C-alpha cells in the first residue's frame, strides 16, 4: 500500500500543535461535564497525535473504509482522549464537543463502538483489547490486507492474565501487523502500578513472549515518532509493542503534581485555570 496517502502526508500542522489541540479539546469536554479522565487524556495526547497524524492510514470521511489501519481503545475510560483526537482528525464533528457524556450523545463517558464513528471496539472491561486485536490482525492477514492493527492499552491491563494469553497467541501466529501501545503512566485506580502489581522488567517480559519491544518517553514526540517508524518498518515476523512512559496531566503543571490522579479532582473554578495554563504553553 502507498503509505504516503496517510492524512498526515498532506498536513502542515505540526505534531506539537496537534497534541496541544487534543489536550485542549479534552479539557473543554471535561469542563462541560465537570469531570472526566483528564489526567489520562493529557498524558497520552502525544501518543495519540503521533498515531493519527503520523502513523495511521485512514479516511476521515469514511471511518469504516476496509483498508484502514485499526486503532483499538482497550481502555474504555480513556474515551475522552480518543474523542479529542477523532475530532482533531475530522472523523467526529467538533460541534458535538459540548454533548460529551450527555444523554443521546455519540460520545459516552466510556467508549462504545456502536455509538461513535472511529471507535472500533467497546473497551473498558480491562484486559480484553489485545485479544480482540489478535483476532483482527489474524483476520486481516488471512485476507492479505496490508493494514496494521494498533491496540492502546494501559499499565493496569498488564496485570490481567488475558493480556498475556493474547500476547502469547500473537507471537505464535507471527502477527507482524499488530502493534501494541502501552500507556505506562504508573497509575491505577488504587495507586502506583509498580506498587499494586509490579510488571517489571517489562521489556524482558514482552521479548520473552516473542514480541519486539521498545520503551520510550511517551511525552517526547520525536521519540514517539521514532518508535512508531521502527515498529512499522521492522522486517521480522513477530508482533511489536511500544511502552510509552507518560506523565499524567502533562501540560497542566498544577494538576501534574496532584497526589491521586486516576480520577483527578478538578474544582469548578479550576477548569478555566487549567485551560489558561495550557494556553500559555501553546506551540508557536
Ligand atoms: C476487568 C476490570 N477490572 C476492573 C475495572 C475497574 N477499573 C477501571 S479503570 C481501572 C484502573 C486500571 O488501571 P489503568 O488503566 O492503568 O488506570 P489509569 O492509568 O487510568 O489510572 C480499574 C481497576 C475494569 N474496568 N475492568
Ligand atoms: Mg495506568
């Protein structure tokens, strides 16, 4: 397939600007509801910008195009982050931003495939996404499709047995069209991932399961893009995983330092302050 037909090939908007736009949209949506998984959205914005504006092949006006790369959101609670990038990519109309989380909205607080264009699966029951991605990647290979399957999962999902069953299966089937993206923010509902159920040494584990593994700073766009390029170009018949070390609430320093950030509490008067702080860091 001609990879230069990716939407990013014709865009002159920088990835830094895309990531900033994603953060801003997520903050605006959360402000509408007065809540939302904003820490995750701010943390993973750089990975999403590189996914949709560098790596993925898709048609914004035809989200079900058969030749598209699939992007699976295993972590349904991160839906606000995906809505932000789907709007930025032109798959969801920006006018719907203010409906986030409301009755009859196409953007419910947890991601649901049947509601939202561009939402490939109904995630949220943690540990399921990678297994679904394995099935999709196997099916696409059998159809001789050149499309990739990307599965975005969390560090909390590394504690689910189903993740490792799927990992073993992907290597067994030599799924070189599968790229797993792990958002390692070292946070779960009850505290730090490394203290809840430590998954280290993580790179060695994935390699032992037969995967090509990279680990980079997920808030360093050059490093993120480099990892995507290496994963896509790898000439080895095995699945690929990229572990992104990210910082919760990245871009809004007064939230970055809050103690419990899985469901970060933002007081009503702080939403506008958060937006103002983000605006100060707008890329030139
Ligand atoms: C199978 C399953 N168990 C428990 C939950 C409840 N739950 C929702 S989010 C979450 C935290 C999981 O860790 P992670 O995704 O890393 O959290 P975050 O980084 O967003 O804080 C939990 C336990 C769930 N959704 N699914
Ligand atoms: Mg986490």
